[in-house]
C-alpha cells in the first residue's frame, strides 16, 4: 500500500495503452452469447415453462389457470373453423378505422391550433378539459347516441386515439427550436413555407410518438368497446369465454391482443425509425 | 454599405457605423455589449428599435437574401443532408444552375464527399462549414457572422479563420464578423470595431493595415492585439505586465 502511495506522489496519473483499451469497450466475454434482442425473451419463456410444469403437476387448477399447451389447443380449435380469423379481422378493422379517424382529426386540429395562436387560445382550454374526462365515461353516451353498432365502437376508439396524437403534435409544433425558425426567416420563407419546410419536419418526432401512444390507446379502447356489446371480435371472444366458463378462451384472446398490439406498434416503430433514422434519433 | 444610426435601443446606444463594400469588419466586445444585437439588426432579425439601418442605401425592413447569416450554432436542419441544407435557401424549385452553386459552395468550404451526410454525422467544424456554405449559396452581397467559431475548439477555430479568409478573398462578399476573440478580430478584419459594455456603444475603431496572410506572431500583429487588449483591461490589470 505504501508502495502505491509513493507512486502517486511521483506521478498523479499513469496510463498505459492497456488501460485505454479497457476504457474503450468491454472485451467480449468468451463462451455462449445470446443476441441482445433475444435477451428480453428469456424471462417470458422461463415463465411459460414454469407455468406449464405447475399445470402438469396439478398445482394450478386446469379450469381456472389452463396450461400453455391447453391454450394453444384452444387457439388451434378456434382457428380450424375460420371463426378466429373472423374475430381478428373485425377487431383489426375497428382499431384501424378508429385510429385513422382519430389520428386524422387530431392532425388537422393540432395543425390549426399550432399555427394560429388565436384559435389555440380559443380551442385549447376546451381540448385540455375534454382530455381530462376518463374515456370510459363516453361509453354510455355513445351507446345512447349511436346504438350498439359499429359506429359507437369506432367513435370510442377514435376518441382514445385523438388525444395523444393531438397533444403530442401540438407540443411538437409549439416547441420547435426557434433558432431553426430564424434560419427560415433569414431565407425569407413565407408562413406556409415555414410550416412545410421547418415546423412540420421539426415536429415529426413528437408526432410519431403521439401516433404510437394513440395506437396503444386504440387497442385499449377496442377491448372496452367490444366488451360493452359486440357479437364479433376478440373482445367478444373474451366475454364469450367468461360466459361459458372457459378460461383458456379468455387467455387466448389476451395473448392475441398482445400479439396484434405489438405487431401494429412494430409497424409504426419501423416506419418512424425509417423516417427519423438519418437524424440520429431512435424511437 | 451599411449604416446604423442608433437612438436608444435596449442593448445599443448612439451607434454609428458604416461598412464599405467588400470590406471585412470585425466587431469585438465582451458578452452582453450588444454586438450580436447590432448584427441581428443588420440581418433584419431585430426590427423593434429606434434609429435607421440601411443596406445599400435602402432601409432594412426585414431579412433579405442579399444578407447571409452564420450563427454561433450551425443551425443545420437535422432532417436534411449537407447538400439539401446548403440548397435550403434556394427555394423549392432548385434549378440546374442553383445546384451548381450548391456544389460549388460545398466545394468551397471543403465538404466534398460529405454531400449526403446528415448533420449528426458531422463534427462541429464540418457542420459550421456547411452552415457557411448554406449562407453563401444564394450569393449574398454580405455575410454576417455571429461568433461563428465560438463553439469550436482552438485548433479547428484557427483552421476555420483561415478558411473564411480564403472564402472572403474568393467570393468578394462584404463580411461582418462579431467575435469576442481579439486574435480572431485582428487576424481577419480590415478594421476592428471595439464595443463597450453598458451602454453598448462603439468605443474605438482600429484599422488593421497589415498585409494578408497575417502572421499572428509578428511584431505588428502582437502590438495591435495588445492595443485592443488594453481597451478592455486597464494597464495595471494586465496579467503579464510585470510577469515578463
């Protein structure tokens, strides 16, 4: 110890090339190495295995907590009649229609409130107030207005999608770097050009964030919409499973919701990264 | 070429400044003396002031393509390539000759090979070069540089000063440089305008009659530098006065 103390007195910092290499990056550990993307799969796979084992050992009651293989069986059985494909198609169609309507309305409105301060002062407080209404509170009203048909479900999903898209796009527009706007001014861009060439591209990252969380809410709301009254769709399948006491059907529906929710999000994520990748931004 | 006759502006007081065509003028002052405000008035980015500012005999009423601006930050658009950024000021319908101007100016600032790179892939010095090319692509009559190398490291800074000098000699545009670096002001300017703090006003105008390229180590250069230094710090405050 006293030896090293003497050394520090002589020279405060001593670096050899080996030290620098160590700072630059960890040396890869030898032996088996899982790709980083697959690392996230380890826990779920382990859980499923444990679950299956517990079910087979009879610790989990088969009717309340069916084993993974039983759920896969249920899925296969549902698929055989083409019934499952129909449910999925209905749910997907509802989510996508609601998403498109909600996102389109939000985009137009945020574009207007974002570019016209007067309209913003007029409209934005109302939007903020509407936003704080729990979305499920709309359900009875929409049912009353539009009945139990498609339109009430799509309206509910649209409302869910609308707010995150609107809020993110608006904040994206309002927080555009004023220094970049100034460059536009230096080059004598008129208001429309400024919006098209500076403000919209600058707001794109927050817009994409808004679209993704909007889609997430769209999936949440389709469940609510289908549970409250539907004769087709994955949400209906869940209710059906509940009515007929088949837990495996409910869990199979949950798995499908997770799967399609993730898949549609992946599409948006990929599209976003393609649009933003060259900025050095990753969604 | 320029004339700014000031009444009281928040930052400036009783400024009277005239810049001749083709001249390289350095404006130096400590931070907060209003030197950037002066430049922004000439750029047309500040319009709320009393007094008159003219460019080529016309009152300045706003920004104009005849005045290019280079800011301290490169301010490149992160979603455009170097080439698209440089072409930004040329409008939507960039013609064949416009693209020639773009490539010529990319060439001028030494960014060939990086045309299709995005700003986040560039170093600070390279990004600032691209921003100079963008300001020049419209062939402005004057280039306004607002502490353009303030954020660069010392070595890159010296390199960029030499580049700007070369560009000035080649493009023959009037250049107005705001800086807080005495060395830079003397190295580049035909005249150095010294501004004082509170109120922001012109304290002294020092002509620099040294031939270019200037030798930063030469006797005349260091004399001028000391003279300007003395304008900011009283003689007895001079840190090296007794140390030599």
